[in-house]
C-alpha cells in the first residue's frame, strides 16, 4: 500500500485564492422596465463578485442589486469585504458560515460606515452570498436544499441574532426549527409537485402605457398568475384609471397588489390608499419611508382591510424586529441583497415565524428572483411550514443573463435543482454589460445623446468617456 504524505491532504483542501468584481449595468430605463413613482429611469444593475479557489471547477458567485449610479461604489466596497476571505479553506465551509460572517463584521473601520446599513452592508451581503453559493456548490446541492439539510443547531449558529434577544432568543429559534424538522421531506415533495406560488410585477411598471398594461395583465392571467402588482403613487387620477383596467382584466377573484415605493408621507398614504380601496388591493407596499416603523403602524391601522407590506429597503434585522414588535406590517418583504446575506435573512425569517407574519420576499431587480426562490422554499420547508398568505415576487426581466435562471410555471417557481444559489452570471454578459467599458456601453448604437448621458453617470473618468464617445460618433 502506497502511503500518501500528510502535506498532500493539506494541499488537496480547496482554498479561496482570489476574487473578481464587476460593475454590471443593464439599460432597462430605455423601455421603462422597473419604473415607479420614486424611480423613473432605473438601469437595473449588479455589483457582482466571483470567489475563486485553487480548484477551477469550484467557485462562488454573489451580487448586490442597485439601479445604476453608485453601483461602482458597491463594487469597491465588495473588494474590501472580500480580501479577508483569501486563503480560507472551503473543505468544511458549511460549518463555518456563521463564524466567517461574524469575522467579517468585526472590521470596525468598515463597520463605522454603517453599521449594518448602507454600502458596507450591501457589500457584506454580496460577499457572503458568494460564500453561501460556494458552500452549496461544494456540497453539490442547490442552496435551498443545503439549508433544508442543515440541523437546527447549524442554522442558529449561522443566523445573525445579535440585538434580537428581546424579540427572539437562540432557544426560541431552535424550538421553531426543531418543531418543523418532522415533515420537511413531505413539504419538499409538495413543492416539487406544485411549485412555490409567486406574483408578477412585470405588467405594472408605472411608465407603461394603458395599452401595454392591459396586454400584459391579460398575458399574466393566461400564464396562470393569480396575483398581480401595479406601481402607484405618481398621480391619483392615473392610479384610478390603471387599477380599473387591471381589475377589469384579471377579474374580481385574483389578488391585486399596489406598490408606492416610499413616495408618500403618512397622512397622504392613508388618504390615497383609502381612495384606491374600491379595487380591493391585497396590500399597499412601501407606503412611506422604509425606516418609519410607527408610520407603517399608523397606516396599517387606518387602511384595514388593505394589508401593509414592506421590507425591500429594510436595512437590517433590527428594523424588522421593530416592525414585528410594533405590529406595523402584514407582509414581510425581505430582500436577499439588502440584508447581509443568508445569515441575516435567517434571523428575519425566524422572527417572522414567531410573530406570525408571512414572508413574501422582494424580487424586483436583476437576479433577485434567482435568489429569493431558494429563500422562500427553505422558509416553507424548515421555518414556517405554511403557505398561507405567502407569495413571492417575480419579474420577467434579464433572466437570460444567468447560467441557472429561475423557472416559473403556472404562477409558481419551479424548484431549482443545480448546485449553488443560482447567482452565476454568464461570461458573455460580463463582457457585454460591464460599465463603462463593456461592449454594450462602449458601442455607439445608443446615439450621441444617450452615450453622453451614460458617461455622466460613470465614476470612471466620465469626461474622457464622453469625449471619446463623441469623437467616435463624429
């Protein structure tokens, strides 16, 4: 028998050797995709990272979502967050995701920029999302399945429960997870047969014409959707007309949701929603500032039976704790990238289960649908065990840029089967949509005016970029 030196086994354990970060931007503003009362010209964007290991077949992908300008700032912050990961062994990464997360959070100089909010928090989320993707790939499991196979103890160790003990203790979290251990496989089998229910926002962007709204609502009904969301808040007259069109097309039994994207003050939100109540909306989403816990509570009390939903700009688990404690929301719309990765999502899911609030994740952005399908599936399988009142957002934009795009059939997410967090973006997309030098942004087909406007959005030598674009066109 040939002996193998100990150094061989040490060297055989994969390590993170480096990373690549990209500023990716997609010109969705040209077709009004993503338009709402607060954001009229969104260019869906992703600050994207690839964690590399010494095994070329093993890597992790993650990102955070923005809508254009400032995406480069997130990318720069991600580089700072990722540097401490270089050299980490990934052999038993599944058991170390909590400790690595806590180690990254201890960087007091970066933490001062937050703490637990803003660009440093988005960057932490993106880097940790990539690490979770790497862990799932290492285990050859889709992320939802990795989470579902983790023990309650492993999940609680990974969850960020700091500052939450007045609302959720680690013992309570363990009890919730242990109580759902029986029946996990049966719930998985149910979702494999039916999928996880979703709603579409793709029909209701604010910049769409009435004709396009009508057509897309009809297409959504024909595709099996029973939940459709419209953007509101720019003009009451327009909202009344558009909601009438949508309700006429989808009928009285389908659920219609409305989303104001934070545009109102509290009294205005109450008055406006009461005037739209004739269309029987299931919820009003982001009716006011995302940080205004008491404002949401006041709106919820005043507009019943219309529910109140928020969370896509919920900056951290502490804000969600206060929303739950104040009885301020009916639906929890956590965001896979706004929160600091799965570690913080776990904490919010566990609190929501304790307070009996359905988790309906936000996914109105590039790649968010790919991520949240995993989170929703896991929530049902291991945290809530209940689909009542739960429906996850879907937008039919930009999925073609992902190696493992999400699939929706008959108004439900089909369970992803490939290893990882479904976060990997195609190499040709990286080459085409990297800003400002990718093939799309460096080309001239947008025309002089559009190129100049895009150049002004860049933080990378914008004057030179604009000048070169003009010279090429001439």
